[in-house]
C-alpha cells in the first residue's frame, strides 16, 4: 500500500551529491535521522530529512 503524500512537488529539480534528479516527487514523511522508508522496489531519494518518492 502506497503512503499518502504530504505534498507533491511537480517538475522539481533536486541535486543530491552532484546527481540531479528531475520529475514529480511526493513527500511521504518527515523522517527521523535513523528512520528510512520501506519503499522496496521503488527508486527513492533521502535528502534534507525528507523522504522523496521519485515518480519518473
């Protein structure tokens, strides 16, 4: 079951350690530093203490 996003970022561009990701992101949760989302089978990014679901 997919989590309900807090907010959706449309056509966002996010740079993580020099790698640029562009597309629609869903903010699923405000994560704790020792907490990671269980998004098995889906690409995802962890940045700025926010779990981002990469749709594209």
